[in-house]
C-alpha cells in the first residue's frame, strides 16, 4: 500500500512539473503567434529562436521587489495567488491515466468542484488588495465565471445522460469509432466559448479592461504574486484544452496524437486572442443566459428523452 502511495505521489509530481513546463512554453507560443499575427517577430533573442525566454521571464518576475499595499489585508492578500495556482494545478489530478495516478469514478464531479473553488481565490485576491479597481475587476471575473459555469455544468450533465458515467476513462471507450464533436457540434461550440469565458480570455477578458480597470483583480500584485496568478491562468487554459480534447476529440490520452490535439486547442485560445476584439459586458451576460443556457438545457432534455426512450425499448 505504501509503495502505491509513493508511486501516486511521484506520478502527480511529474505531472505537475510537466504542466508547469508546458505553461512556460505556452507563453512563448502565445507571444510568437501573436507576433506573427501582428506581422512582427516574437521573442527571438534569448536562446535559439527565443526558446529560453520563458525562463528568463520567470527569473525576472520572481526577483523583482514584492510590494504590499499599506491598507491591504496582508495574509489573505499574500495567500490568494498561492491558492489560485494550487487549485489550477490540483485540477490536473483528475486527468485520466491508464496506469497509476488518481483514476477515480467521479472525475467530472471533481472537475466541477475544484473549478468552482477557483472563483474564491479570484474574489479574495481582489477584495484583500483594498483597491477599488481590484474589487471591481474581481466582481466582474466572479460574475462571469459563475455564469458560464452553469452552461459548462449543463453540458457535462448532457454527457452524463449520454455516457451514463462520471469517469473520464469512459469517454475514451465511447469515442472509439466516432468523436462526440460530430454528434454534438453545437455543444462543442458552446463548450469552447464557455471555456474561453471561464478562463477569462479574449474576447471575454473583462477583468483586464485597461481603460477602466487597469489590470483587474491582480492590479496590486507584483513580482511573485503576479507570476503565480499568471501561471494559474495558463495552467487552466491548458486544462480546459485537455477537457475539450477529452470530451469532443476522441479522448485517446494513451496516444501521442492526443497531445497534438491538445496543442492545437491551446493554439485556438491564442488565435482567438489575436483575432477578436473585446466583447461588451452586457452582451457577454446575455450570451450566457439567453443563448447558451437555453441551448444546453434543450440538449440536456433531448439526451434525457433519448435515454428514457431507449431504456423503455429495452424493457
């Protein structure tokens, strides 16, 4: 039993290290892609083709002076970014593996629980800074994240009726011959857009409205605190890309092809950022409550009816 625990601990440690390295190179990919979209070179000085740029950025961020606003709630202000990164990395524990690691039956429920907890880290970070800009930014982020979690949960419930399981391994079995993307194309689109809103990315990055909020909930953070919030954001982008691949693109996490699809999904996040302008805040809320909620609810009732019909036929 002890060896099993050690093996699980080492496996999860390796996974977290690989995620952090992936995050480092995702930032490099983003800067390169945005550079080419804007017809300029991205980072190309540090190392071969700028390949060491993320590490030099990390050294620069962590060696800068850490400031603490005089009126801030010190301990909460200090621990909010740590909590944010911890939750973003803890999410990865539900990534299914065919061998060791935590292959549990309620993986999707675990994903919903931990992603909901991420809201508290953002809220506490904005509140404890004791700044009006940070407070407004965190309120926007929290409202947006909670709203889009509703459509994400309903889509996952639709799959619960379709697959009759909360185990992520079952998505691999059910998509052996056909991807769910072809079966549920509208749901796939809704999931992708909701994931963009969930991770506070363009065109839904309202926490970072430069003209009115400077930088959102993280405006008072510098050096290490800012770096941790930054890492948490990109870790959640990678995780949501992994969930897109798992739910809609086959979920064949045993093969190398899965990681190519994961890279492509992450690239889509960057492509959207380089292409689309920021949405208007009221339209964002209307999109969620008046478009995505009815679509995902209708799909949920459809799958429920389909399952009930098949069940009665079998009986």
